[in-house]
């Protein structure tokens, strides 16, 4: 009698419940890959490509919301000009959020 009640409460015992659990896990792993891991890697790849294709004259927006034009670049830093008054700010490359206008498109 106790085994019968225990089987009803747990949803089954034995190899069938183990197999169904393994199948459920096997179905969840690809879902996690396609919903979480793959889009994150794609976004990271696009950001790295954008960082590698920066050039002098590009108009950019920083993660802080500062909009400016790239004046010069060094290894990890970029000098941007932010206004007509020639205000120049040195920022890290990693602080660039997006490229608004490429230098070739502005001409």
C-alpha cells in the first residue's frame, strides 16, 4: 500500500522516470544554446568587429552617451572631439557603444 501511494506522489519510479528526465535535459541543452549562448557570442563578435574597424573621422557614441568624432587613436585609447569648440576627450576603446557615421559616409 505504501509503495502504491509513493509511486502516485512522485510521478513514477524506475527506469521510465530516469529516461524521461534524461530526455528533458537533452531537450533543454539545445534550447539554452540557441536562446542564450549563441546570441551572446554573435553580439560579442559584432562588437569586436566594430572596434577593429574604427577609423579617424568616424562619429561615435560612448556608453555614457557622449557623441563625438574620432580625432586620433592609440592602442587602447581614442581621442574624440565633442563639439564645435574643439573639446577633446580621451576615452577607452571599450567605452565606445556604436559608430553613428563612418568616415567614408560623411564625405
